[in-house]
């Protein structure tokens, strides 16, 4: 037995690849999705990737309160799968690719009500940027120098006048999350009411005050308006854990849901 193990060689481990025909099948691009402008004059086609790469799956992830987020971007753990935009003007069939930075991951916000602009996000390594595509020229550019908070809900949406977008900005005062205490500040307390009942299996629950502090650190956001023309931002409410914001049709009020 000893001689047998001495003759065995240890090979270097690495990721295995399936046969070429299987790889081609799995890596085939999904059909594009489409977004038509409100005035029906412009069509956008969005190309998507099939699967995230290993580097993205191995990126840091915070699992708390049922959410899985990337601490560097203040967004979902996995970036959006949309990676390219093509502009078309019916009835012509020729399309014009929209020029974007390499390895772009696009989050769709939507058309402005007046059909002049299309807003979307780009998830970069440093955070989530807000971009605008001009319908008449097909040119896309970043709006302002801000980064968005997309932990709980969509980080941007159009206001009815098409002149501003309602956005959520990170509101944490420090880039570093609260440090975990060296020992628990108190005992773990559980209550029993003496009644049997079914229990759901819930993932990534908050386990104590430190988890609550980290959850608030990443989720705390500041609502603001950003001008399409100038890129200037105007704060429009206190910092909170916003789960949803909806402007009224006339743009004079916001219906707000907080945690």
C-alpha cells in the first residue's frame, strides 16, 4: 500500500471545460430585449450575456436581511446581464451601436416621457453610475459625477417633466462598514409563546445589533433630483432606508415607502 501511494502523482487542479459543442450551446447569446420610445420613433435593442464569469461570482458579497449585495457598488451581488445597446429608427432595419466603456453592465431605467432621452445605469468597480442616451444623436454620456444606491430598489427614475430624474444616493458617512465588536454586547434573547406553528426557511437573517448596523450602513440612501441639462443634484428628503419612491403624475408629490 505504501509503495502504491508513492507512485501516485498529484496533478495541478484547474477548472474543467465541457466539449466544444456544449460550450457553444451554453455560451450562445440570449435574444435581445427591446424598448420603444413613447413617440414610437426610436427602438433600442439590448444584448445580454448568458452567464456571469467566475471573477464576478467570487467578488465580495454581503448577505443580510434577505439581500445579497456587492459592498463596493452598493448594488446587487451580480451585475446586470445587459452589456450592449443598439439604436434603430423604424422602418429602417440598420442599427447603430451605442458607444460605451469596455465591459459595460447596463441597468435599464427607461425613456423620458418626451422621448428625447433614455436613462440607464452602468455598474463599474467603484459604484453605479447614471448615464443618458440622446435619442436624436445616439450619443451616450455620464450624467453628473454621482454614484447611486441600488440596494433595495431602482436607483433612478424619470420625473414627469423629463427635465429631472429622481435618484437615490448613498447616505453613509463613512465608506467602511461598522466594525464587528470583540464580544457580544448582551445575551441572545428568544421568546416562546407556547404555540406550535409552521416556520418558513428564510436566508441571511439579521442576527444582532451589528448586522443591523451594517444593513443600515449599506442601505441608507438620500433621495435627490438631478438635472438632465446641468447634472446638478438637489436633495429632496431625509436619509432613510427607502424601499420605494413614486412621483405623482404632476410631479408635485412623492409616495415613499421606508423600512
